[in-house]
C-alpha cells in the first residue's frame, strides 16, 4: 500500500493532474513517471480511471506495470 492509497480521491486526482503538468513543463524529472504510475494504480483500485501517458511504460518498473493492469 502506498501513501496514495490513503489520500482522499479528490486530492489524489488533483495531484495526478499537477504531476502530469509539471512533467510536461519539465519542472520535475522524468522520474516522476514512477509517482504518476503509483497515483494511477491507487486511483484504479478505487475504480477511478486516469489516462496513462503514452511513454509511461518507458519510465516505470515492471512490478508497477503489473499493478496498473498491463
């Protein structure tokens, strides 16, 4: 269980969009894709579907991909 599993859904979704925006703008490193994957996995377990960036799989480990349902 990650920290993201403990967050309220509305906060989790808002954080997802903020991390995505920061990655796109180059404000944070591409390593934040891992965090984005954790957020998507936590949301998915709640039945919330969030878009996965096309290049997400290039930046995260296999175990997290399995948790995302790939």
